[in-house]
């Protein structure tokens, strides 16, 4: 497994974290506003932009992506997965504009897909010995753990909002 296969799944969450830090420092946010800002940028860039990137890969270079996952090239499912990923990526970017229930809906759909894909990676590893870099590598762990971390962050933001520590989103 090359360094690119290890690092690329971490790139977009790291980008979201970097943008969050700048946003928080410029706005001088404290407390729950920090959590909300981190969540917003993680949903938009960490998850949304990474889905858009994956969608573009599945659509424009499907055989290379298939090989990196351990799939046979030429599968028409590449188009379907690519369109799903691209659509989820666009919805994720919309998290910069829309809040609250929109965030819940996006994270529920994208998170369920991601965790299911991660479980599929584990199945392929155990049942078929698929150790391809984008099946058994960092992607597998990120597919499962990242949505769970974002869900926990969403619950913390939601609790802060319902307790009055955060104003209603505008």
C-alpha cells in the first residue's frame, strides 16, 4: 500500500479541520459555536467534498478506481456509485448554507452508505482476501469511524442548541 492510499482518505477531513480553525479564529468563536463550526466544515469539506472527489473518480477513471478497490474493471455499477457519490458531495457542500435538519438528513444518508460500504470492505477482506489499498486500507476505517465521529459531534451541537447554548440557526 502506497502513501497516497493511506493519506487521501484523510485529506478532506484535514482540509475541513484547517478551514474550521481559520473560521473559528477569525470569528473568535468559543464553546458550542466551535463545535458547530467544526461540524459544518467537516460535513461540507470532510464528507461532502470527499464524496464529490470519489464520485468524479468513479465516473471519469472507473477502471483505475475499480482496480484500487479490488473490483473488476468495466462494471456499470461504477456509474451508479459515482453518481451517488457526486450527488452526496453536492448535498454535503450545501451544508454550508443549510443547517439543523438538513445536516441530520445528509449525515444519515451519507453515513449509512459509508458505514455500509465499510462493512462491505470488511466482508471482502475476510471472505475474499481483498487487500486492495482502497478496500482494506484507510478507506475502510474512515468509512466506518468518520460518520460515527460526525454523528457524535452532531448530537453535541444539537444538545447545545436545544439547551439554549447555541442560538437557532439562521
